[in-house]
C-alpha cells in the first residue's frame, strides 16, 4: 500500500496503472515512427504529447473503475459492462485529444485508428486480467495474530492475492485464546513470533485479537518485529488501510481522540469551499439543459411540484432543506411516517425511476452546495427521524456531522444503496474513513468514481 495525502492506494493497482501507461506510450510512439517512416521527427513535440494522451486515458479509465480491486462479488456481467462502457467513453475522448494535440503535420487517420485499436486492446486486457489473474509482483506476505472471529474476518477481507494484492501466510495463535474459527491447517505454532516472521518472510503482522490484557499478546516480540522493519497493524488500522473503512466493531473513543486524522482546519475548509463554488458553477452550467428537460418530463407525467424539499441533518447537527427533483408520487408518505427508500420502490413514478437510476434527481442539490449547506463530496445527509434512530443504535454516528454533507460521498461509491440499520452501519464505516482522511485528493477520487457509478448504474434504487 502507498499512502498519498492520507489515502492508501494498493501497490498492485499502481503497478497496473504504470504497466498500462507504458503500453499506451509505446503504442503511440511506435505508431508515430511507422507513420513518419524515417523522416524528421520533433521529439520535443511527440513525447510530451504522447505523455499527455496517456495521462488522459489512464485518468479516464480510472474513473470507469478498471483499476478497482476485483472483489469476489463482481460478476462476469459487471466486468463486461464496465469494459464496454470504458471503450465507448474512451475512444471518442481519445479522438478529441488527438484534435487538440499538435500532431497535424504527421498524424494520419491510419495512425489514429492504430492507437485506438491498441487502446481498446489495453482496456479489454485490463478487464480480463482484473477478473482472473490480477496480482502484485511485490505482494506483501501477511501473518494474522489470532484464530477467532476477528482473524477469520481479516482473512475474508483480504480474500486472495488477486483481489487484495496481499498474501496471508497463516495464523499465529495468541496465548490463552480459546476460539478457533480459521482453518486449523494454517495455524502456526512451536516457534516464537519473531522467528516465525523471519522464517516465513513476513512483511506485515495484523493483530486480530481484541483482548490484550493478561499477557494475551506477545508485546515484546511484536516490538522486536517492528524494530526489524515488519509493519504491525491493529484491527482499526488494517480496515482503514485495506478496506477504506473505520470499523465500528474495532473502534474505541481513545483512538478517535488520540489517533491521526480528523483535522478540521481553516485552510482545509477554505480550499474545499472554493473548490465547491468553482466546480458547482461549472456543473450547473453543463447540467442546466438536462435539468430543464427533467423538469418538463416530471411536469408532464405527474404535474407540480417539480422539486422535492426535505429536511436533512447537516454540519454540526443543524437541519436544512435539501432540494431534489421529485421522483415519487405526491402521496408517497401520506400517512406522515418516514420510510427508507428501497430498490424498486413502488412509490416512484416512471420518470422518477429513470432519473434516480441516472442520479439526475440529485442535480438540484447543486443549489444547496452554492448556498453553503452542502459540499460536493461528503457523507450523505439523512433525515432527522432516521438520525435520531441511528444515533441511538450505532456508536459514533454523530461523528459524520463534523463535516458538511455531500451530493456524493465515499460511502456512495463504495457501498450499494442502504435501506436498513445494518446498511447504515456499513455506510457509517466509510463515512468515518472520509471524515478522518478527507483531502482534495480523496474528494477528486470520489468525483471520478461517481462518474463510474452514474454510467454503470451501480447501486441505483
């Protein structure tokens, strides 16, 4: 894992990005050489232009989700759809990039077609490799301390090296631990911890034991491992680094107080606000025609009102009224009782189902962003009725209100739409990660992934 501005990027994903960028760069240079055929070439123009083309394509395909970890839940259909959408979006953009590059004196249609074919081949290869054979040449070897439920959860979270880029070499039984919920054949014993780490060439040790009193953990040996260059992680740090979550079940108030992150300085708030104003103004200008057509369709199908205003809880627990396109019937909550919106909700109109699938119903929230009530990226705001309910049942729920709510968020691009308390717990774990680590880098990553979510319809409800 490589940490960039408080966010972790898997090392094997970075290897994939570098490999794809190198293949595309070589393909462009080769196409230029074949085109010119021994003539004079201005490398001062060709090389920077090729690098710019490669950067645009890699960023675009990152937004399409081609470099996301291939979890076991991903179906072949999802992979095919993702690759097809990437090809459909990338090729027109690539032709557009060709038009603005200073290549007119040597670039021909044949060269452009050749590069397009290579681009399509790289995209297809990336989808297949991510589905079946993705791995890291430098996959860290991981030893899990513990044999109970937490150790089993860690193993499931890592899956196999093709999914996580990390290889679990086994489990080291903690002193006095009775539970055994892992494969007994992988439980190691008979040696002290440091010797085991050295013999198995372990790079990281994950402590998956909650009870640490009474000599359960070999503290001295863990310190020796760390002094020898082996990374030692507790459960909270592991889930934050690998899953992009701050897990509720492994969280303590002291970790929130004394741990790194959760900084809310003036400079960060000012930069984020400036970014919100500029980006929202641009987005409103681009989306205005779509919003006009949507308003007309809602009016024709179900009449006024076009917009739906609803109370939500924002920064510091303050209540504001969020603005959305109305996607449900006017009598959706005629009994006055708030209900979770669910997949296939029969209260949605025909236009409503379409705009929710494409996330168009969220566009009027740009006005909330311009008014300073929301940010483009942040935890999604909930209704006061549900906030009161969730705050009683879920520890640390109020922490998500320490930043402005967002039109999109880390939880929205990492977890499907939630419609229960259990789903709210899962989303909160992602929200806590965002609150702890939010930077412009993470905000940009969320916006890129939102493009993928909109184009692929993931999590639509």
